[in-house]
C-alpha cells in the first residue's frame, strides 16, 4: 500500500528533514516502493519466535565507577560552529 | 635508490613486511612510491577523499628509525589506508558526506589505534558511499569511485574506495566496514579479497555507526594471507565497545596452512537461482570443483528463510541508522545551516543540506518502521525473522564447516545503471546480507572472470570461525592465481 | 476540598544517582563545574562513540528495588527514546522501556487521617540525564551546557494511588528519605538531584474511569509541589464544572504567580519510537548478586523508627524526627550509646539544642560543630552532677563556637556545680537573712515564694549551685524558722 504525502511529510518532520515540494512526489514514490518491498516479511510465520537484538547471546559488561575523562572542552569545541563562553549556541528556544 | 621500488606496489603486505625487515628498501622509499601512485591515479579512480602525505612521510621515517633500533612491530613501516568511516585523530573524517565535510576527528578509532600501534603508516582516507549506505559508491558527496577494471563501471560499495585502491595496486591493504556486504561485494566486483569478521570480533569504537547490530570492521587485501595478518592486529576485546567480545585472538597467519581435505562445504540451494548471472554461476561452480578436487566435500544445505534476508535488513538497518544519525544537527560539530530562523529550521536545513538522497531515504524508512503503529509489524517482525535466519545458519553449520557460494549476483555494473531504483540496488547484497544478520564471518575471494570482469566466491563460517574461512581461502589461492591478476591499466 | 470530585495523582520522581562518573562514560558528575568541562566525547554524542554501563548504577538501582519490596529484573534492557532537543546530544535518550530493572514495589504512608495507606511503585528504571539550556544571556540564542548529559537517573514511577497533594508530599518525602538512607542519591533539590513530575487528574467521586490528566513538570521543592498540585486540582475542577474538558498536556508551575501554565501539548512530543539500544546488551543479574546487594542494605527508616521506639522507649514522634535522616539517627545513637545520661535526655538534646543550632546555620548533621562523642561527654557531666542542665546549655553554645570540649570549658570558666552542702547552706543563710520580709510571707503560707528564694540563691552562686540541693536546703531552713 503506497504512503500518502501527509504520511511522508510527518515522517520527515519526525526525522527533522526538510523536503522540497518538487521532490516530495519522488520521495513518496521511492519510500512506497521500499515499504512495499519489506512488506514481504508479513508472510513469515513468527508466532513462537523471540526477536533478536544481538547476533551473539551476550549480556552487558559493567564498568567500574571511576572518573577517567579529563576536561578537554577547548580542544573539542574547536569542532563547533557557534560557541560562546563555553556554551554551544542554538537559536533561542522559548519553553 | 633501491632498484625496483617502482614495482613495490604489486607486492603483498606480507612480502613488503619481509622486504622491509631484510632491508631491501626503506619505509620512506615505499611510502613515497605509493604516495606517487595515489596521486597518479586519483583523477581516474577518485578512491581517496584525503591523502595524508606529510604525516605519512614523517611516520615512515620514524618507522625506519625504530626498525634500525630493533623494533619488530608486526606492521612497522607498512602502508595502510582507512575507509573514511573510521575516526582518525587530527585528520578529516567525512564518512563520504557533506554533513561531516569539515569534521576533523578529535580521537582515533580503536582499529586505527591498534594498526597504528603495530607500526603502520597511514596514507589516507578512502572514498565510500555516504555513511556506508550503498552498494556502488555512487552516493558519496565526493563523487563516485570508478572500477579499476573499467572506468565506466562501479567498484561496488560501500567500501568502494578501499576496494579500488587495493585492486588498482595502489596500496596492498585497506580497512573497510561491512553492514550488509560493503566489504565483500566490492571485493568481488574488483577482484580482491574482502573479509568481514564475526560481529563483536573487532571493536566498533570510533567507527561511525550506521546499523549498530550489523556493522563490523574488516579488511580488503589481495590475499587471504594479508587479510589474516591484519585481522590479527585489529581483532580483540575492547572495553570501550559493549558489543565487543572477549574471545581469544588466535594466530590467524599460522592457521592458514590447515588443509582443505576433509572440509565440509555447504552449498545453499536458494543461492543458485535465476537471480544469479550465468557467468558468475559458472565461475563459482568451477571454484567449488577445485575445492572438491582438493578433498573437500560439497553438501547441499537449506536456508529456508534466506529469501527474506534483504527485506529484513532493509527494516533493521534503516531503523538503527535513523536513530544513529540523529546526532548530526550542526550544534556540536559538522555542517551547520546558515542563518536559521529557529531551532526547527536549524535542524531541518542542516540535515537536508548535509545528507544525500539515499541517506535521507533510509532515515525516513527507519523512522517509519519504528513509528507508533508500525513498530510491531515492521521492526519487531524483522527482528523475529532475523532470529529465524540465524537459526537456519546454525542448523546448517551442524552439518558443514563453511557455506560457499557467489558473493554478488552479477559482475560490476555501470555507474548510473541502478542508482534510480533503490530496490534494484538493494538486491546486490542478496548473498552477503545473511552473514550480517546472523553475525557470521564471511570472506570473498576472486575466483575468475566473466566477460572480463572479476567474480567473487564467498565463504561464510560459524561464529569465530575466521581461521576456517581464511585457511580455505588461502588454500584456494595456492591452487589458483585469480587473486594475482590485476587490471591491465594498473599493472 | 470538593467532595464531588476525587483526585488522582501519580508521581514520577527523577533521582540523580550519586556516582562519581556518568552512567555511560567516565566523565565526572560533580555539581557546579564550568559549562561543558565535564562533557566528554561520549556525552557529546560524537560520531563513532559507544556507551559502556557504570556498574555502580546497577547496584544502586537494585538497592532501591529491594528497599521498596519490588521485583528486581534478572534481565533488563536499555532502549532509545528518540526525540530532538538541543540538550539531548545524540537525538535520543538512553532509557529503559519494556524491561526496566525494577518493577512492582510499594511503600506505606500515613494519610491525613493517620491511617496507613499503601502506595504502589509501578517501576523504577535507569536512564541518562540531559544537559541544561540557558535561555538568558545569549541574546537571540540559547546556550547549551552538556555537563549534566549522561548523569545517571533512576526514574521512580508511582501507581496513581495518591489522593491529595498532602499524600503526594508524604510519599515524596518518604522516597527522599529512602534514597538518602541508601546512599544512592543526595536528595539535593536545589541542585536538581531530586526532581518530580506530577500527573494530576480528577474524576467524579464513584467513577472508575480516570479523568484526563495533565503533567506538571520539573518541580524542585516540596512546598511548590504541594501548591502546584493544589492549584491544578482547583483548575481542573473549575474547567470540568464549567462544562469544559481537561486537555492532555504538560504544564509548568510558576511559583511567583502560584499557577500552572501549559507548556506544550503532550501529543506533539509523543512518537519516541522506542527500540532496544543496539549498542548495549541486556543487563543480566543473578541471584548471588541480588543477595550480595541485599546484605549491604542499611536499616531502613521505618525499621529504624520501630527499633528506636522499642529499644530506646522513645515516643514515636521523637523517633520519627530522629530517623528523618540516617546521619541524624546514627548521630543520636552514638550519643545515646556513649552517655550515662538517660536515652530520653540524649533524644531531647539532639531534637532540641542540636537541631536548633544546625538550623540556625542552615547546615546538615554531617557538618555539625559538635561531634556525637563530645555531646555525649557534655550529657555525662549533667548525669554526674558536675553541672546543671541550665549551665549545660551555656557550655553547649561554647562548644559550638569551637571553645573546646565540655570538660575544658567547665574548667576554664569555673562552671562546676556547687554540691557541697555546707557551701550551699552558707549562701542560703545569707539570702534568708537578707530577705526577712519574704521569709515571713513564706512562713505565713505563701509557698510560691520558694521560687524567689531559689532564684536568689542561684544568682548568688553564679548559677552553679545544684538546684536540687538548693531546693531541699531552702525548704528545710525556711520551715525550721
């Protein structure tokens, strides 16, 4: 079943992507084809099957509670475009 | 000037190691020679995004000095290039994307640390499909890579740059990453060896995440022996990666001599259908015959759910990547949209400007399959089918030691031929994806030519059976010389 | 409160776990550092980094689960909660969704009528905290500080069993006490270590179906929480009685105006697309580990209160005050154990003088200027009659100011009580002689004047005469005449 323009627009918003009007139809078309393709999965019988989250059946290792990371703010913040007084800046948010 | 340094580019990593040790040439000479070669062919291949010439020469000099002082590090002075998905400290790391076009990584990936600690000299970062999403190296922001065998053809992807550089005899070895076949498929299409280890065998720390439960670091070389050498350096537990396995690392090189006689090789019924090009089928069958001749037993195995592996992958991988790529928002690093009107505009424009079409498509697919109302039908379902596929492999491995078959359904295809239809492109990974879903190790080795283009034979083993598949590949390479044949243009 | 309506409240309490490093990275969690000096590459969500779980966090969560009689999950899973906000660097928060580490706990509170009431704890799960946004001082921009990003949180979710703001506060105080007792959270609300979101709804009394709720977020003082909840209850009743509908939304409390205000519609923030985090593996705990943690549990507030009443024969009200914090209870016991004075005396001094001194300086028991052993020493001097209770208060103040131990001060200021009968008799004689009028009145039947004489004698003796003896001798001498 093909996706609608609204659905695709909603997905794009959730993913913080901006779709140009000109490309919207093409995106709807391609995504619909992909969803159609993966719909093949519905045919599989999976009633008593557990979902796999990891290929190997391992459990989480625990780390000791120690401070191991020093302050490297200045070096790291060289990568940011907008920084002031050590803060990362974004357009003003009103809560 | 040592005679013959110009031909060093044809040598294997193993032979170069011996040559350096025996003093036949210096690391400096070797490095200079390869840097020249990179330069000579960059326009033709576009295999590199960054070349680190100055640093490489410094490293080479340091390696020569160290060797003179008795340093016997395994890769001392040997050249290496990293797929641009690996974080390299102080060096541009783009992941083939515009969104990281200005990103100089502040740290080294564990893989980079280990290879570096073993003495290797980094020559540069190779081109790749954007964020490893692609099977043709056409989605890179930095332009497509061309196949050394024919410049109109794709080298495969996403590790296209690494495969092209090795196939064109520019470097003997390159690292790659494999999530759905991104090492093995380009290896097959370029006539090189591509190894994807067991999930958790090699650390993912510093390897920019695409699909976390599928990604694995590996190598592209021209021989199984070289792959074994590098794997030994890369593999092993890393406490910085929770999915890294604490499993002992054997001497992969020593294990290569294990004979093929008595090896039980599984042939998957479902693999040899109309989706496989005739020329490829012929070459693969011939390769199997060679192994049989050498004493292996061929046994038919059934992987009943294997046909669902591509749809399964295209639910799981996009889901994970849609989340992994949320961190790219222009705030702390990377591309940032100019003059955003508000926060929403900052996010949307940064990401739409920074990500290419395929990446955006996968993010949206992933967002969709995780979204309210669809999670059960898609993501949860896919993870269950994944369990079924894993169980199929497990069952098959009760009767065989390795599963062998074609790596890719066709030989190299034309650039531009498949890029417009996502599904057609996705089907390139039809034989490789299963190993990623089940976390199994896989290797592709050259097994001949169809219409003048390379064909790859894939060997897949059970978890941590790298020794088995490497040995089989190595023995095959003792009996054939496909892997030694390179493209005329680059000889 | 309106009898036609029943109030239904559920609380989500976020406690910052008191670890040294963050839940998934080795950066420090210390409060008050300069912006972004405690945010490492993992906290910043850099490309390629991976989370590794801090074991202490698991131990603390299990401790909490055991303390509230909950089920500790032998297998729990971390999940990604996906949404975009600048204080959330990865664009997702690592939390727990379907399989939290603790489930089905409970605790008992006393409601307004003094009756015991069971409050269910649906679950407690681990997650990472987000950073902080600073909206003032950056012009048209907001400044983001990610020091707090990655700090471990234990989110404790109650069943909607609370029926009033008072009950909510009581429950919250109890959780506050427990987490401090366990040493898993410092409970510092000003610093944000202990935060609460309240889900409030009303329904017509007798109706089973729950009304639409609103969520009041990020409340960080007990007083404000009570006011906020009460305002919201009134507001909702007003809306419903006016024929309107309560909107499902998130609201913030404005303490200046004492009102709640809509923040954003809860709908919009909704599709979190939870899925198990593929970078982390399931946390698997065995019985041995859980037992090991159980053995390390301290005596909890309720048990300690009961023991104090029984062992020390204290009034429940006193025991309650003394067990408010583990540190205070330990202090009291140390005093009680090290003094010959009656336990009640020890209790009185801790609840009285000591508490007043701590409060006047706004400090905690752990920063007390008088150690337990020293206070015990002071009480011993009352018990052995070296000083009177009144003088002891003076000495207490001197000790608090750092003038030394009880004995040093008694010596230095010559505050030893006068217990020598002949010395007292001398003073008594002098006072009797100096006040013949009052003596006559007393002998004439004005018994109350005894106090006057006692006062005089105490004054003459510089307050040091033993009051008991003074009384005795005065009575004798006055009646002898």
